[in-house]
């Protein structure tokens, strides 16, 4: 499929849209990291991978798209929870993780950025995992999980930083990295909450 045209991405005067190859050169990587381009509705509708990576619109938020994506994950979990048992949740989360690798890899290529903050499917899947694993948990326990996850995802210390840097780039490897660092943050949240409880 043809790469999106420039008007499908909103960019500042110093941010020129450039489609990139799966293995960008050093110059290309430098150009990619110049700043964050904010995708719009037309870009999201251009390809199914865009819709998935952008959290079906949550990633279009002008401010704090990662937080908006996590809130979307929380709301959708509450809607789906009565209908899905543990096996179904394991299947949904597993498939969503694999689908996210493909969707984020392709969307990153079309946006010209290896890990745009507007790609929020990684937050969605990671927070689904947290909420599933901490059940049964009341409202304030879920609030605590939300705050801790957003904090760890934002600061990217220790294992989160390793996952973020180790797999950064374009192609499926980069897509895996996008999904992995939030998965690691989710694992750290679960470890902390297990320690807190027991």
C-alpha cells in the first residue's frame, strides 16, 4: 500500500514527513527523531494498522496520548470483563500483542518515527494485562495500578529503558520493541503490587 501523503500528518515547520525504509540510514534515523508528528483522523483511516496502533482514536489526542490510551484500555476492560473469562483474556491479550507488533511497525514506518507517543496500542495491551492479573481488585486498586503504570512508562528506568533502547528502530524488530517496553512496565507494576499485597 502506498505510504500516506504529507497532509495526513500534522507537523511543525521543521518537521517534514519522510517515508522511511525498514533499515534507515544514520541520516534517516536523525531525520526521524526531529520531533513528534501528530497523526490526524485521515491518517488513522488510511490503513487498519494505523487504527490499531493509534488505539482506535485514543492516540489522536493532542496532549498526553499515552495517558488517554491507558484510560481507553481501562474503560474497554470494564466493558469486556463480564464477557471474557481468564482463558479468553489470555487469548485476547496474546493476539493483541502480536497484532501490535505488526501494526506499530507499519505505522512507525508511515509516520517516519520508530516510537511515536501517539502509537498507544502498547499501553492498551499492557494495561489490559495489569488489570487482568490483579483481579479481583476494587476501584482504588485499579487507580493505583493506573498511576504506577503511567509513572513507570513515562520515566523508563532500568528494565524499561533497556527494552526501549535495545529494540528501537523500524521494521518488526522495532514494533516488538514498542510493545515490549510497556510489557516490561506492566510486569514491574505487577511485581510491585504483589509485594504490596503480600
